[in-house]
């Protein structure tokens, strides 16, 4: 509250100082007018034969004007004093002119000159001085005292007539002075605001209090400053926020650039690993093809072995059949040997009955019997051998059958292995194709990552440029003091 009062007092003091400067300039003008009027009255006095009066009275009035200028410069005393002096010069001109109406015009002219003060006081004092002059000098002229002349034809009607014009002019001049004073105060307040704005060299202070502005123009100007202050304050806050966002974007882009570089290196490593995997997949596919060919060859060899085993089985079947046929033949031989033995035995019996005649026949029968026994024994041996061979053949046949079954299983396993190897080969080819596609995709991703790296680099450059622009805008706004 106290600060506001001090601000208002300071504003009033500044306004008074500004008006005082106007009054001081008007004092200089009034002094110059007085000096000019002294020269004019001396010229008129010399023309009408009243030079001494003009010199003396004009000199006194001019000296008084100088005293007001140097002793009471820009004060109320000087304003009122110069108003009295100007109307006194008008009265002197009227005296020298013998009261002619033309010289009364000087009153109106000099009253108008008092507008230089832009104040009602000099006008009121001047009008009062003119009224006093007319009334007093009219009285003195009517009584023929001191040689005073104010009208060609004196009379109170002339006084009232002239007073009417003076009053009318004074009212008009007061109205003009009022507006000129308001304009002066507005100009003073605007000048104060301008001084406040430029109070710091190189900076513009936009903080202004509407309470320090009294005139509408100054209030409008102050309101405009307030609007500019609010706008620039928003711009400043936006610039600060934008600068913060620019720094955040710059940091994020830096982090993104680092991550993108890391991704680029990781993709390069993945591409190298994929190239190695592609080579391994190609080698695996070649090996799978070779294994498939070997499996196919093994299957062919196994099929050939299977056919050989089947042929061996057939031969074993044939041997078994032949052994059975030999057994049948041996049975026939056994029957023959048995019959022969019986016959030889019967022959021996008959030979022994025959006596001496049958001895030779008995020897033959004995030999035949012996041969039959040898044949029977040989047939038994052969049977044993045939049985052993048959058993061996049956064992071989069983082994061949087992070998055939085993060969069938091997064939099935080899077929399954061939199918698996074929599937593995196809899978290797698909894997190689997939790895090739992945390699192309990774190459495309790597190209995109490289584009992203360049884009991030450009974004970083633009972010730096944006930050420099924001800093430049901040520096430009820093000219305005908004706080």
C-alpha cells in the first residue's frame, strides 16, 4: 500500500516536473514577447511624441519580466506576473494610441499568447488585469486625471462592451487551455511512461501501473503497455517452454542417435552372423543332399542284398527238397537191402538144405548178405549225413529267413532314413531360403537403420538450429523487462 502511494506521489511529481518544464519554456517566450513589446512601444512612442513614457514604462515592465524569469522561473508567481505584465503592455499601447479601438486588439492578442502556459491561472489573472485596467483607466479618463486615455469616447458602456468581448474570449481561451493542459498532462504522463520504458539503456521496461496514469490517452497507452507486457510475458514463457522442449528433444534425439548407432552395430553383427548361418545352412543342405544320395545308394545295395537273400532262401528250399528226395531214395535202398538180406538169408537156408550142391550158392548168398548189410550200413550213414544236412539246411533256412526279415527291417529303416534325409534336405533348402530372405530383410532393415541414422543426424542439426533460433528469440525478448 505504501509502495503504491509512493508510486502515485512520484508520478505526480514527475507530472509537475514535466508541466514545470512547459511553464519554464513559456516564461522564456513571455520574456521574449516583453522585450519585443518594449521595442514596439518605443517605436509607437517615438511616432506619437511619447518616447520618454514608452521608454520608461516599457523599460520598467521589461525589467520586471527579467526579474520574474530569473527569480521565479516556472513558478505560479511567474505565470501570474507575466499575465499582468502582458496586459500592462497592452494598456501602455492603448495609452500611446490615444484609446483607439485598434490598440485594444492587443489585449486579445496578448491574452491568446498566455495559452503558451496551458494553464487557466494566467488567463484568469490576465482577464482580471484587463478588467481592472478598463475600469480604473475609464474612471481616471472621465475625471481627467493624470492624462490617462483608455477610450476615444469614455463611458461605462464602453467598459461593459469591451468586458463582454474579454469575457467571451477568456471563456474560449479557458476551454482551450483546459484541453491543452489535459494534452500536456497526457503528454507528460506518456513521456513518463516512455522514460520508464527506456530507464535502462538497451532494455525496454513494460511494467507500468495504471494508477500512475490519470489522462485517458495515458491510460490507453498504459493499457497497451500492459497488453504488450502480457503478450510478451506469454511469448517469454512460451520461449522458455520451447527452449526446454528443444533441450529435451535434443537430449532425446541424442539418446535416439546413440541407440540407433547401437542398433546399426547390432544389425551389422546380426548380418554377419546371418551370413555365417547362410553358409552353414548351404553346407548343411549340401551334406543333406550327399546323405540323401548315400541313403539312396544304401537302399539300392540293401535291396540287392534282399534279392540275394531271397535267392539263397530259394536255393536252401531246393536243397531241402533234394534232401527229402534223397531220404526217399535211401528208404528205397534200405527196403532193397532189407529184402536182399532176407533173400540172402533164405538163400543160405536153402543152400544149407541142398548140401554140397548148394555150397557155392551159399557162399554167394553170404556175400550178397554181406553186401546187403554193407549197403544197409552205408544207407544208414548216408541217412545220418542226410539228416545232419537237412538239419543244417533247416538251420540255414531259418537263418536265411531271419536274415531276410532283418534285411526287411534294414530296408524299412533305410527307407525311413532316406525319407528323413530327404525331409532334412528339403528343410535345409527351406532354411537356406528363409535365411536368405532373412538376410535380405536384415539388409533392408540395415538400410532403413542407416536412413534413420542420417535422419537422426539431420534432426539433431535441426534441433541445434531450433535451439539457436529459440536462444536468439530469447535474446531478442530479453530487451523487454517484463518482470
